[in-house]
C-alpha cells in the first residue's frame, strides 16, 4: 500500500490527491490510507495533509526502503523483486545465497540492496568500503541463456548503465575505466564485480554487483587519492544537489534492462560497442597493461565486440581480456 500511495503522490507533486481518490483507486478504506500516510511520515516523508483537499508530497528522505525503491522503478521485469537489507555481508554473496537456496529460476531479475555491507567485495578479493548511509550497494541476480564465456561482458553492460543513470540523476558526466570501474575527474566513483556459477556449457546464475560512492565526504587513507563520491564532485562543480539513492538505483536498473536486452540479442557488444567507446575514459590514452605474463604499454583504441580492450603497441594491436589483467594509466590511475 505504501508503494502504491508513493507512486500516486509522485505523479504530480503540485496536485493534492484526496483520501477518497486513493481509496477508490486502490480499493481500500480511508483508515488504511491514513495508516499508510502516517507510516510514510514517520519514515521521514514530508506529506502535507489539507482538509477537503487531500495529500501532497513535499519532500522525500534519502532512504532505501523496499517501498521507496519500488515506487521509483520504471522497469518491465528487472527489480520487480527487491530484497532489502539494513546490513549484509555482501550484496553479491546474499544474491548468490538466494539463487542457491531457491532451487528454481523465479529469482531472475531480483535486486539485492543493502544500507551497509560488512564485507563488501571488490575485484580480486579486494575489500569495498561500505559504511552505512553513504553509498549505493546493490547486486542484480540473473539467469541468462548465454554461453558462460560471454558472461564477463555483463560487467561492461553494467558500466554503461551506471554512467547513464548517474548522468540522468545528477547531471554529472562520468566515464568508464575498462573493465569494471566508473570514474570522474580521474578518480574512482563506482566499482562493479560480476560473479558466475556455471557448468561447462550452462550458466547456473550470474550476479552483477555495483558499489557507488554517493555521500562520502572522505575515504580511508589507502584510497583517499584515487576515490571520489557524487557529493564531492557536485560540491566541486558548485552545485547543491540532494541525491536520492533510490532514484539513482531506479535509473541504473532502467538502463541496465535496456542494454541487457540488446546484449542478449547477439551475446556480444556489437550493438553497444560504439556507445561504450564514447563513454570510455581510456580511449586514445596511454595505458599500462599489468599482465601476469609480462607488463607492457600502449595506446587504448577502445573495445571490440567481445568487450576486449584493443591496445596499440606500435607494431601490433593486442586484444586484452579482463581475467587476471589490470589496466592503468601510464601517469596515474586512469
């Protein structure tokens, strides 16, 4: 009921909606409407109630409740099942537990969201700082009919969706640092981690996890020089924008659903390659490829239709797969 009332109030915040309208629209009593409004107000929503006129939504708190997220969604299937946790070890780990314990694929499209992660995961087992109330930490649980070898491209698909979502909500213009980071002004803003359970020729499930730095004003010493947040970047741009993490999540999911469906048509990035390269921070820049078989430098040319980074080494062009390889800028992080 709270979700439906929030959606109704959001349709036009300048117009009052009467209690009777809400009763008729949702087939409930006035008492049920009043209780839902009261619960929303207690959660921090500023809802004006005027006798003989009705209710009007004036302000929304930055919360990640199931009702708040669901009332913001504009997807067809993605996120129609939201699992919200006040605290969890890792949203990726929680998503994998859902897949492994359910025993069927009705969890496809489930989104796991947490206010705080106690063991947030980054690439190669790194720790992702996830303090309460500061970031947006979520994972998408999928069961696509694809070849296991094509799963890594979903990291790139998620990067595109995240860039578009951030741009829509904040007006900022972040870029992708291949393969799994989103950056702004040379600093890391977002980390993406894709994990898969599969047989030789069959995908059991795929989890695409995302951590977005939203409200952080400072960072642990070891990452302070390379990390940033939406709050810091907006302040630097001289803009006082209040960020709703639920709105940001809804935007990122909306674009991921679109890009994901495009990707599924070919199981590669042929239809997304040009757009991806337009978002790529590395393109045309000198990079250092940190390959266990030997490091080398070159100029990043963009990705191919398999999501591999093409690096011009002068006499040859190398195709770099993510795997155990990292890419850094020659003179810095990007």
